[in-house]
């Protein structure tokens, strides 16, 4: 299962603090002489600490078919790129080719880790994990997407109890949702799950999508405020 960490789900890169010994002469007078002779005094030098690089690896995974992980990953990357150094990676599929964007990278089981390492200097890495367990295990947090037509919600509730059990304490996003607040409360009651966000249908061609920004700020990306 993915690593679960508290906000801000960070991976910290720190070099070990090095303490060096510097020999510095200190004059001292020898007996019977006014001429000072050097002695060795040990002093500690602490080099400047490198800047701490904070990285968040965030996964998106469809729970229901056509829940929109690919498009939402693309839109999140565009919004986050306004304030962060961010890349988006999809695993075991090539849906990103539709967007014709060099900041969207397609990976497979064979080259996923090398691609992940290539972009390790980014502030944020978004991963459309598909069902790749290696990708899932590398995420600090995962959004589990449900496309919440009432038919699909009822089907999940009645026929997939194990799926609901597995989603307990996960970040559930109702994506492309037309549900009202009351509908969401009803779903939470029936499924015994907590919905992190009820995200309406979005147009990926829009430049500024306030609801998407609000969603990301809620997740801790304060620079977008």
C-alpha cells in the first residue's frame, strides 16, 4: 500500500552535516622569551547547509471506469505549474499523447523507475498510476476517483463491498460529479466512506478553473492562493 504520511506528505533530501576540524595557530610565549610561539587549537567549522528540497509524489487512480484520472492529472499539472516545478507521468498506457504536451510523460513497467528518478528534482510529481503496484507504492498520497452517477454509486454500494472496505481512510474524489451536497452525504452514509472532494465536470481547455484551484489548496498547495 502507498506510504501514508501526515501533511505535507514530504520527502526531504538532506546531506549529512559535516563537521570539519581546522587547525589554527595561537601564539604563546616560550619560557624566558618575549617571542610568541604558535600552539595548535582545534576549532569546529560547520559548512553551509544545502537547501532542503521538498517533493510530493501524488497518485491518481480510477475506482470506476471512465472516472477521469488521465484528464484530471493533466489539469492538475497545468494548475500547479503556475507556482511549482511539476511533471505528470502515466503508467502502462499512452493516453497523454492526446494532449501533445512535453510535460506529460508516458512510462511502462520497464522504465517507470528510471523516469521517476529523472524528474526527482521536481517539487511535485503527479502519477496516473493505473493498476501499477510499483507506481502505487511510490506515491505519498493517492486520490481514488469515482465517477458518481447514481447508478454507479448504487452498484458500488451493493455489489462491491470489499472495494468500499479497501477505500476506508483513503482520499476519495467524486470526479465529474453532478451530485448535490445532500447526495454526497447520502453516499457517505451508505458507503461508510468520507469524501475528500466533490469535483464537478471541468473543461481542460480553460486557463483558470477556480474550483480546481480550491481543490488543490485544500490539499495543501498554499502557493496557489
